[in-house]
């Protein structure tokens, strides 16, 4: 059996991450910043605004009790995994973008630490009033998060916590539908309301990757690359590409919680 050279490939991954070729502007704290020039606090900020408050609070509480739990193997494992990944992030300075998506594996680690903190607090605190207050606050935050998930569906990944004022407060400061998931809803609305003539051919273009859009096309819609040849233009707000439509009328907006995710423009 041939065993792969783990350490060799590990350092190759670090090198590739640091020199990743993707270079595009990322909306961060209200500024358009190149993905290769994002500040060191990009990931910490996204962890602060992208996780529910009760997870953040309980994680901090859990980490504060480090000296009490140094014999807990699960806690030490999670702590070591978190520390190693953060160390790699700060030292290797990889090219990352689109919020937390390159570090989603940190979320289960933080949730386990938060659960550990919750158990420690509940078993360790002798004051029932404090327990009830904290439990009530956690339950309230869970309810708030659940309401947001229902409102954002199926775009749960654009959730922002109360530190930004939710999705509405993040508008203009952080990218929301960076993955273009809202194109499906835009195409389906267009087909139901504008491109209903099955004998006709409607030409559509958009600002996302073409396959994100034309995958949902019925037979009477075709993709064109040039906006000048299109009948309709679909655009997310990323990179302000919706401004390319100029003065063309907006006939529909895919939105969640009052924040535009995708514009449908009628060009002709």
C-alpha cells in the first residue's frame, strides 16, 4: 500500500491557498476590496456577524473556563482544531472571500464549544434566577434566528445576526447573495409573468455564471452573452452589476426582509 505524503501535500495546500488565482472585489465593511488584499480581520468579523448571538456568547463562556476543562478530551480536541485553523489563517493568509464559506468547518467546532459552555453553565450555576434569565435569553435568540430562517428561505446562508442589524443592516456593507442562488427564483418569475408565449423565443442575459441561470430556462428562453442583444437582464447586487442595465425598467425584485437580492430588468 502506498501512503500519500501528508506533510508535503499539506504545505502544498497552504501554498495554493495563499496564491489562489481568484481575484475580484469583495464588499467588506462598506468598501469594495480585492480578495487578495482583504485585511486580517476579515474572518473574525464574519464569525462575529454570521453566527447567532447565543452561539457566540456560549462559545466565549466555554473558552473562559479553559483552566477548568483541560482534562475534558472533547473540549481539548475542539479547542485544538480551532486554534490550529486560526493559526493557519493568520500565518498563511489564504485568499478567501464570500463570507464564511471557505471556513464553514469552523462552525461545528464553535457550536460544540458553545454546547459545552451551556452544559457547564447549567450544571455549575447554583442561582436559579440567573439560570432562568440566561435560558430565556438563549430561547429568545433561538426564536429570533428561527424567524429569520423562515423569512430568508431558501437563502438561509445570507443570515446576519443582530450585531449588524440583521440582513437589512448589512445592506451596503457586506455581500449577501454572493452565490447567485436567487437566479432560479428570478427566472421562474420571469417565465410565469413575461415569457408565457411558448411559440416565441425570449433572449436573456445576466451577471452571474451563465450555467447558474440558463439551467432553469424553459424551451422558449435562450441565453445571450451580450446585454445589447437581450430582452431581459437578471442581476444580483454583487459588484453593482445591476447598474449595467442603465435606465431600463425594473419589473421584479427578488428580495428578503426588504433587501434586494436579484433584479429583473426589461430591456426591450
